C-alpha cells in the first residue's frame, strides 16, 4: 500500500506557484497579491526604520550624557560652617578623591567647582555654567579626549578657559579671543557683595555632541575657579566615572563608604531617569503603533486569498475529487499567502537596514531638497538624526511580520480546504 505524501510536498509547492502566477483574466488576484506584497514591505521597512532611529536616539543621548557628565556625583550634606552659616563645601576633597579613586571599578574621580555666570564679548551676552577642573581631569573626560572637532590647544588650559561651540557661536568668540565672566557672588566688602568681573582668554573650543551642553558649558582651571567663586580650600563635588555606567547602582555603597560620613550621591540615572523612562514609554507606544501598521498590511493578504479561493473554486473541486486531502488544499493556499508575507518581509528588512545604514546621506539630501534647516539641533538637542541597527529590533520586526502573515493566511486557507467539491463543481 502506497504511503501518503508528507506535508508540504513538492506538488503542493507547484500548485501554489501556479496559483500565484495569475493569468491575465484573473488580474484582480494578481493586483491584490502585489498590493499585499508592497504593503508588507512598506510596513516592515517603517517598523525597522522607526526601531533603528529609536535605538539611535537612546544611544546618542546616553552616550553624550555619559561622555559629558559624571556617572556619579559625590557631594556633601549641609553642615554649619565656622562663620555660623550653613555650607556644603568639601574641605577634605583631596583625601576623599583619593579614597574614591581606589574603589574597584572606578575609572575616574575628580574634584569639581561649579557656578553660574554671565559671559560677555563684543556686546553679546550669554548665561553659562562654569566647571572648574584640573587640566589632567579635563583631558580624562571621554567627550573631550575623543573630541575630533575641538579647536585650540588644551595644553594652555592653565592660562585660559575652554568653552562649548554653542557658547562660542552665541558670543561670536573663537580661540584667542578674550571674554568676560561676571559672577554676582563676588567680592565681599563692608558694604555687601559686589559682582566679580574678570576676562579670560579662550584657549579651546569643544563640541560634546549635545546642543544644550555645548551651548551652556565653560571649563575653567580648578584653582582659578576656587578663587573666582570664593571656594578657597574646598570643592563643590567630586565627579566619578565607573566601568559599567549602566549598572551605576552597584557602586552606591562602596562609594558612600569611601567618601565618609555626610557624603551624598547623585547618579546620572537620578538626573536623567525621568527622561529615560519617557523614552522607554515612547518606544513601547511607537512599537505598538507600527505593529498595528504591519497588521493592517497583513490583512491585505486575506483579501487576496479570498479572491484567489473564489476564482479557484472549480480547481479545488477537481483536486479534491482526484484525492487531494483537506490538509493538502489548506497547505497550498497557506503557501500562497505565506509566500507573500515572506517576500514582503525580506524586502522590508533590506529597505529598513539600508535606511538605517545610509541615514546621514538620506537626511543630507532631504535637508538639501528642503532648503536647509530641516533638522534644528536647538530643539532636538543633538546635531543629526541617529540610527542604530540592533539585531533584537530587526528580529522582532521579522517575527511580528511573519507571525501576522502566517496567522491571517490560515483563515482563507481553511475555507478553501473545507469547500465541498460537489458544491464547487455543481454549476461547472
């Protein structure tokens, strides 16, 4: 006795291939197949492009946050100074910095002076935040050390200041120019506190990749910052960078023990946690919306298959009378619908990956075609549209598209399989 052929046998693929190659008289089926194919392609392309840009935005923001700011900031709790006023200056910053640097996993520890001032140059005024750092500590910053767009000479930092590219643009200043810094908390006199005004030479202009940082940040030598902001003998805080900033919470207890009593910690996740949570919520919402788009595109497969089943009713009846089982008919039409989903998914993956890889060239063309100003860094905080292809994102898009395509194909395929061959041939 001959054994029955296995599922998805060669003849099932041949029949499905003949049905997909609709004749001119069945042009409606061919049109619906092409519409389904194009719909799946565009939906998968849009999903992968969205996920890539989403991942790029998160990576860009996290990299610039970590590159320009401390992973953990150690500062002092408020205490009563000898003058009777409250203070949070760290007088033993040198010993605390050394103890913190000795903690395993700490890659950088540097005392810091911070203050807000007004800068002026050639009649232009801008508010900035001054960071007082030693030259060696400034050079150890990842954003400064890897800055290929910086201008000037950091070796002269002891005799001047380094300003962000946004500050330089706002003031119209460059390397070698002298700008004035005005601090309201200046010299204390019997008649009160008078503003402190001092001119500094710009020795370096940096760009850290975030518009809001480049627009507001100025670096000053640590000793000069102590004098300028009346912090002689102390530091405002200690910048700490660790080997794995994504697991910054693992260093909380060791750093608190190394810094001593009265030390408080503030991590980059504390500072940017709400922003990262907003990004995560936006990511989930965008994935759901784009998934609905893929579902709508996959639903077109049903329309095409329903028309195909209707047009092939006579063929189905003949095949059933020849001994083709319900399962074989179901698999034939499942192959017809699944092939559309697989080909469309493959084309969408290719287009989405190409978009993510060549996004800079694409947006340069869009910016040129739009006459410039399409991407405003002052609003978005970064200088270009980032995109980062991640295997997990591409895999999730592929699985979603194929899963939906296979799922919606089952219903019209089952209808074809359950068709009564007598009814199908009655009026033929």
